[in-house]
């Protein structure tokens, strides 16, 4: 049946398909399939993309693409695509205007699929789109590749570097986040957490852009520091307050563990099942622990003293400027040194060694709360997926969700 109105309708939906045009729409009611056939215009000429010379058709191959469903009908595009040959540049595959590369989906389908994948996990998206998990994953990978190829990084001044563990082993990914147009975006993912993992980002960015970087925030591990000093001559190092809190929390926990081992029966009873309580910030302590903790926190327990020093440090970020912060640090440091709590003293000494990089936070007024937001969302992604067995998969997912990439396949045309 040749229904020109229906053909014209589908031609309009598909947009520019030249040199093909919709020649037939076949409805298979039994299998709920709507087949749209495209045929090459008889006067089509295939020009070589390199020399623009006319190419000869070697053979035709029939290909099919899944398009957006029409009501409950699965819509399939079918067209014969020639394999062409230039006498100088050899055989070439012709690119159809409605799909990308060897994809078995139209660009419109992929655009919709990207939106669904952004909204839910891959398995659920595959189910909703009635495609296999591998197909959904392929759409995601193509989307990320497309987005990365288009991305231009202009005016980057502040960068945050962090590490993320993959799975349960000692496998890490270095996550580089930058503030672009006021929004935190994951810019780069390096393998591992050593100097080379970060070097890759600076090399990709290029020396001119590196020279414009004003500050880089990171933890106190030496590899990121070395890499940044080598590549970014004008950047200040900022030691991330979040990581400093983590170090102090660890120290408080160490004091508690030692106190449990060395303490009297009374001390042991007082500390029983309190591990998590000391790690919460005071205002975040759940209500059910409030009464017990109220008595504990002001006690003479070593753990309580360590906790009070940690909580005092949390007020550091309220300092108004670098001078204020400097004064605060020395007061806090003196208190820690008098405390006889070795684990906390060790952390304080490390802070002192890195003091310049701690105070730069106030110089730049640059708060990495934004980047921290991205980091905690990445952590959530890892938890939701029950860990990633495959580093490559984690990298694709992070860029897909937090890269701020323009992944729209239709806009590519
Ligand atoms: Zn040619």
C-alpha cells in the first residue's frame, strides 16, 4: 500500500534524510511493528569525502534502525546503504543522516534513550526502552564520547582533585572537578591515584591553560602536590578541609581504640558501642544518642578530649581571613600539643607542615563545597551500583552523570 500522506508524515518526523526518502510505511499489526522504508533517490551521486570525486557503488547492504515507538508499535527504519569506492581513497561506508556510525538506533531514539538513562539506572532504562542492557550501555558510551569530543574548557581557574576507590581492592580513580560557569563538572578521570594519574589531566589541558590555573584543592598526599607544582606554575595548593576532618576523625577513633584496650573496666564500659558517636559532628548526632553523649563529651576520657579538639577544629572554617585563620591555628596547635594525645598531635604536626596550603583557602575565598557535592553524589552512584567491578564502567558513568557534557545526538548533525 502506498500512502503518500503517511510517507510525508514520516518524512517530516525524520527530517532531512537525503539522498534517501521515505518510500513506504508498512504496518505489521500481528507483530506490532511499523516499518518505514527509505529508498535512495535515483539521481543520487556518492562523492568521496576526501577528494570529492565520484565513487562507484560496490554493493548494497540492507540495514535496520530502531526509531521511537508509535503508539504500541515498534518503529523500524529500513534502508539499503551502499558500500562505495573511490579509485584513489578506496572503499568507504556511507554515513546515513539519521543514525551514528554502526548504531542500530536512530539519532532521535538515542536522544530519548540518553534522557531516560540520565534519569534512572542502566538496567531500569533498558527495561523501559525495551532494549538489552548492552545496547543501553552502548548508547551511554557513545553519548559520553560525543560529549567529550564537543567539550571546550575555557576560563578554568579552580580545580579540585580527589581519589575514589573502585570495588573493594586497591584500585583507584583520580577525579578532577572544575568549576565551569559556576557549576562543578567532572573534567577528567585518571587511572590510579599517583602522580601520573593527575599528570594526564594537565597534559590534556595544555601548558597555556595550566598557567592560568589559580588554585588546586586536594588532600595532603604528596603525589597530587608534585604533579600540580610541576605543571601549574601559578597555582596555589589548597588542602581540602574535608580531608583534614577525615584525618582528625581517624585520630579520634585511634585514641578511642587505645583507650578501650588500656582502660579500666569503667572506662571500657563507658566507651562501649560509642565508635560512631565520636565521628558525628555535634549538631548531627542522632537524637537517640543525645542523652548518653551529653555526659560523655564533657568527661575526662581521652577520647572525649580528642573529640573536643576535633570539634574545635571544625570552627576553623568560620575564620574571616587568612590572618584570623593563622591566629586560630596556633592557638589550636598549642592546645593539641598540651593534650598528650599522640594520634591527634601527629595530625596537628602534619597540618603545621602544610599550613601555607591550609591558609590559602581564605586567600581564594574559593570553597570546594561545590566539588564536594559532586564527590558525594559520585559516592552515592558507587553505592547504588554496589561497587564497580570495572573501572572503565565507573568512568563512563561518572562522565555521563557529572561531566556536564552536551551528549545530544541530534544536535551533532
Ligand atoms: Zn577520493
